[in-house]
C-alpha cells in the first residue's frame, strides 16, 4: 500500500471512531432522558391514583347527600 493510501485509511478510521463516539454519547443522552421521563411518568401515575381516590370519595359523599328521604321518614 502506498503512503497516500495509508494516510487515507488512517483518516477514515479516525472519522469512523469519532462517529462511533458521537453515536455512543447520543445513546447515553437518550438513555438518561428515558430514565428521567420514566421517573416523571411514575410520579404522574401516582398523582393520578391519589386524585382518583379523592374524586371517588367526593362522588360518594355527594351521592349520599343527594339521596332523597323516603316518605315514611318525613312524617
């Protein structure tokens, strides 16, 4: 192989290593973002569950208050 070919091969190898490193860094960034979003989703699901419980309690209380008295109880 001539010297120009060797230099070209070295440059190509350097280019591909840099590209591989950029791709790996981007994958690490995306994995960190995914972990953050999963934690956020867990927090939101927990809040939804809490609010569903509160809402169910409020609906139950409202239904009890709106229940009409039977005619026998009015006398």
